[in-house]
C-alpha cells in the first residue's frame, strides 16, 4: 500500500497517491509555488553595457 507523500498516511484509492483531497491540494499548491518561484533570468551583461557611458 502506497503512502501519502504529504503526510505519510496510507493512500486512499480515491485520492491516490494521496490519502485525501486535502493532501492532494497541498501537493498541488507546492507544485505551483515551485513553478512561480522560478527567478526571472535577467542577463546582466546587456544592462551593464547600456548604463556605462
Ligand atoms: Zn495525506
């Protein structure tokens, strides 16, 4: 029996691989925060070149 990756309880067949809809939501939120946490890549060379006079 698989365990819920969020809380470690036995997974529910209705919410696999999670134990409940709540843990499923928590995992989704984690995943979304990971996506939105990606830092905006700003090329430093170009900006530095323009600012120099
Ligand atoms: Zn859980």
